[in-house]
C-alpha cells in the first residue's frame, strides 16, 4: 500500500478548489448561454442594407429640405431688416424737417 502524504488541510483545499472550479464552470456556461441569446436577439433586430439605404436617402432629403427652408427664411429676414432700415431712414428724414 502506498502512503498518503496529504494532510487534512491539503484535502480541504482540494475540495474547496473543486467546488470553486464547479462554480466557475457553471458561471461560464451561463455566460455562454446568455451571450448566445443576446447574439440571437441582435441578429433578429439587425437592419438590412435596403432599409439602411432607404433611411439614408430619407434623411438626406429631409436635411436638404431643412437647409432650403433655412436659406429662404434667411432671405426673408434680410429683406425685412432692409425694409425696416429704409423705413427708419424715411421716418428720420420726414420727422426732422
């Protein structure tokens, strides 16, 4: 028979290590399952190329329309400022006489 050189403390450490290793294995398995379900959910929600192209086109059209309206409003603003300036000059000249 072979003599065992392990002490009681050694046996306790081996058992604790074994239990901790089992917990780590279970945690890794849970992470793996969770990761797989998350990837599956993302695959179901992904946007295809046609939808992305359509979205980009609509966004570009909206942006261009927005820019056109801003430029038109700026033009009207400058016309209004010019009109008020002419009106102010006219009032100053008319009331100073």
